[in-house]
C-alpha cells in the first residue's frame, strides 16, 4: 500500500498516475475485446474446416518427408513417383509463370497417397487449397497429382497470397477464384470448346453458392474468366489488396 498524503496539493501529484491507470484499464479492456472478436472471427470463418487448416498449415504430418522446402510427401510414396511428382509441380508452376508472370507465393504442400490420407487433411481424391489467415496449404489427393490439378491449386494459393486473406475473404467470390484456376487447368471439361452453356447459365453462377461438385459451375466460371486480362492480373489483384472493389477492377 502507498502512503496517501493529507494535503490535496500533494494528492494532485498522484492524479496523472491514477488517470494513467484508469486509461490503461480501458485500453486493456478494449484490447481484450478486440482479441476475443478477432479470435471468434477467425474461428467462425474457418468453420468446419478449421481443424484441417490448422493441421495442414501448422503441423508437420508425422512420417511425412519434406522433399523440398515446404513440400511434404506421404511416407508411402516411392522414389520413382516422388521424382515424377516434383517434375509435375515444377511444370505446373511454370504454367502459371508463363500465363500470368512469376509466382510469389510459397504454399505448404502435402501430398497424400490414399483417399483416407487425403480426407484426413480435408481434401477429396483430387485436391484442396486451405486458405486462411495462416496462409495457404495445398493438399493433393491420389487423383490430383497431375500438372492440371497442381496448377489449379497453386493458382488458388497465388491469388490468395497476392490479395491478402482479409480482402480475399471480403472481396473475392468463389466463382472468380475458380475461374482463374481453370485458366491453368487444361482438363477436358474446362476447355472452352467442350463447354455448352447458355448466357443465363453462365451469369447465374455469380448469384449462387458455388457448388464444388457441379461441373457446370466450374465451366461457367471458366467462361467468365475468359475476360480477364492475363498480363495485368497481378497488377489488378494488387488493386484488390489496396481495397478497391472487384467489380470496378475487373469490370464485372
Ligand atoms: Zn478450385
């Protein structure tokens, strides 16, 4: 306990300290509120995939081998397959570099061998890219280890990295993200000559919840992405990062 002097004049010497304590108390309270809000926000956004995001991004899967920086292979992959996979990863990255310019993201990549392994990281047989405040983490399933799927997933990671997680969350619709990914994914259903949709069907994807099991949604996104100026994509993503609206930047 501190001695309290009787003289009011002397007491005044303590006022700045008292105010400082009061203000500090308010500041701590506000900080706590901000932290609670922030954490709730992140958990809410992560939703059901939160566990997978954390497992993918923060945990080194046990037994998995880091073949190259940030690239982890299932222990069940043999060396022949791993050489082929590394080659496919490099070719997929080159495809993005040649289409839009050099990539700057460096996502963590987990390559699985069985469907069960893929599912344990929140993926299907093909692949998924977990995008969150923690960064980008790609999981490749047993059917997704070809150049097309790898380029597709890397493209998601690159866009997220360039736009920033918050602007991505608030300003980038899923159909746009998938449309950009299909520009480097040359699987047959995504080639323009194989797409037969009405103008209405194409435009309606903008107003629907994107269905990842509906091929027509990907095809509509692919057609909409045809209007994107590839040589200016990164420049325009930077504008989104600066807070500009996607409709004005990409004239959609
Ligand atoms: Zn995708």
